[in-house]
C-alpha cells in the first residue's frame, strides 16, 4: 500500500476505530484511500505484537468493509 498511495503508512481500521470509539462509528470514507490507478486501499491492523490475536484486526476490517458495501 505504501507504493500505491505514495506515502509512508496508512492509518489502520483498528486504530481509527479506537480513536472513534468503535468500528460502528466509522464510515467507509474514513478508512478507504485511493491510490495510483484508482486502486482502493484499506489497512486492517491489529493489536501490538504479543498482546492479542492479529487475526482479530483482519476479521474486524473485513466485516466492516462487507457491512459498508465496499465489495459491491
């Protein structure tokens, strides 16, 4: 995603959800970035290494994207 977006790193869904209060408080536009060639990017994220299950961040992000119609 760094090369596609021409930036260092994208803010993760998990980080944005923590800032907003919960993932339900986010909108698709909050997490979606459009990069080179119109490629749409979302960074799932997860807990710090050794703290929890990294899969939780991926599952949360995928469920959020499905609910928001990102795959339509």
